[in-house]
């Protein structure tokens, strides 16, 4: 599940506004606005949420859940690590 704060942070990483996020995901601007206004976990139709997450993935943003192994701990967002030209991780 994604939180409203993660969605806002992901947009900030990409330096895009809500309208651009809506266009990238193929959802309406009011849908993004409602998602970002949610308290805690984003509320909305599963299909719309899936579209937003897929758009973020295509843009190179990784959503970190509470249980993701990372350096700092809890939920967050970050750019995915780029792969080396040979296809091996950096």
C-alpha cells in the first residue's frame, strides 16, 4: 500500500505537478488530488491506484514499504538503482 505522503514525495522526486502525474497514470486530476488528501494509506479504486504505481515504476521511482530492507528504516520513495550496461547491478 502507498501512503499519501509517499505519493507527494514521489512527485517531488520527479519534479512534476499533480496534473502531470494524472496524465502519466491515465487517471483524472481529481483522483490524484483525492489520493494525496488521504490520511495515511491512499484511498481509492484499486485500478486507479495500480495505474499510479505503474506510472511511478515506469518513471524509475521505487516505493519502499515498511518492511523493505533499506538503509534507513520505514516507508519512503527513491529512484531505482540503474543497471550497468552489461545488465549486472552496479
